[in-house]
């Protein structure tokens, strides 16, 4: 029974990760309340540890974050919002 439960859990995790658009690409999204270099560093540090992320560049002056890799844009925006910022896909 435990093996079946573990297999179902793995399948659920895989389905969740594949539920959005995933392709090797560069995406950009806005972060309205990123005010300083510290905000940039916080976002870059958090996103660079996400699966599939190859490169992250945040710019508080333009209010944008650019991410390159095999990524799910919606999950990255959710991650930034979880940090307390107001991010949205362009």
C-alpha cells in the first residue's frame, strides 16, 4: 500500500510541474514594488534555485525580472509573490 501511495504522490508532483507552459525560453515579468538592489538580490537568489532556471536578472529601475531556462512562468510569478512582492506575467 505504501508503494502505491508513493507512486501516486510522485505522479501528482510530476503533473503539477507540467501543468503550465514549459519550454526552454527567456521570459520577462513585472514586479511593481521592487524598490532597490536588495529586492533584486532577494528575487534573483530565490529564483535561481528553482528547477530549470539557468539565469535570472532582476531590475528594480525597470520593475522587471528576466528568467532564462526550462521554466513554468506561472510558478515563477507565484514564487516571487510568495516573497511579498507584486509580480505579474506580461
